[in-house]
C-alpha cells in the first residue's frame, strides 16, 4: 500500500513539471530545412547567433 501511495505521489509531481511549451515545434520542418538546421547547429556550436528557441535548446544540451 505504501509503494502504491508513493507511486501516485511521484506521478502527481511529474505532471506538475511537464510543460506544453514545445508541443507545437515541428521538428520535421527543422530537419528538412537546410537553413534552419544550419542555424540551430551553428548556435549549439557557438559559431553563430542564436534565436530564442536556439538559446533554449542550448540549455537542454547540459542535460543530455
């Protein structure tokens, strides 16, 4: 019973951390566009300027 309770609490906490902020990003469009893909890669490699989305993506690289 205690394990089930802890599982429910963990699931409830995980729901609070999920964001829908990136649900509308079309990764296929980015990957198919040489220009967009190059801009994101250059941003990540610090060889070019970053868009606001690129800056956020750059923050995620530390978690990978």
